[in-house]
C-alpha cells in the first residue's frame, strides 16, 4: 500500500512539474511557476533540479524569501550545509519573522557541529512560534546534550513531550540525560514509555541499563 501511495504521489508531482513547465514556456518570466516547479522537483527528490528552479525564481524576484529557504532545504538534502545556511540567512534577512527558516538553519548548523549557533536558531524559532515548536525544543535539547548540558536538555525534551507526547525519540533521549545524571529509575521509565510508543531500541536500553 505504501509503495502504491508513493507511486501515486510521484505521478502527481511529475504531472505538476509538467504543468509548471508549460506555464514557464508560456511566460518565462513567471517566478512563481519556477518556484512551484522547484517544489515539485523537491518532492520528486530531484534536488539539483529544484535548486536550478529556485535559483531562476530568485533571479526573477531577488526578494523571494521562500525560494531562498527552499533552495536551502534542497542544498541541505545534498549535504551542502554551508550553502544551505547562506540561503537561510538571506531568507531571514528578507523575512525575519519566519520561524521555520530559523529552525532549518539550526538543523544545518547542528550538522556542522555548531551547537551553540543551532541553539540560538532553535531559540528564535521557539520565540516566534511557541505553540508549534516541539521539533525545535527536541533539537535544541539534542544540541544541549552535545554540549553536555544535560539539565538544559531535559528541560527542552520535557517541553517537547508536553507539546507532542507521542514522539518516542524524545523519551529515549531524555532517558539518556537522566541516566547520565544518575537518575536511573526515571531514565528507565522514559525508556519504557519510548518502548510503549514503538521504539524497539528502548527495550535494549532497559535490558542493558535497568536490571
């Protein structure tokens, strides 16, 4: 069923891409058509094609913040994190109130092991969108974990769980922080919850550290 759904989505995005190509043929100065075709190419995992389309959209409209953000996403998929950060930063310059762009830049900074820079971006994303930031809290927790700020990481994981109580990875990571802080029983409870939510690795942790 999943393969069929993927095939149907692939056909749909391929069809969309063809439609946008026709629109571009009729109006080669339509930045929105390039942007939309870029989005379709991104969904089709043609990240190089997506980058080319977003670049053309930016050429036609240099203030197209969404095109910069999405070109950054495409570069990140190709592990060009430095290039992605440059695009996110330009998007933020054009639209400083888009929480998603700060979050995306934080992801790339994390990949480059700039954990303090990632924390700053996740914090800004949370400030701009506090009620839909479970992923930002989770990833800020991961960055704090890397800096061995286990107490701070626990606080972020706990907030992420408050916003999204069904993410097993958050319980797993919070459990690790608690275990490091010699809170074994509480850690094991978190791993047990992660297991309830479908994380099979959590039971290996329980077997190795909770008996």
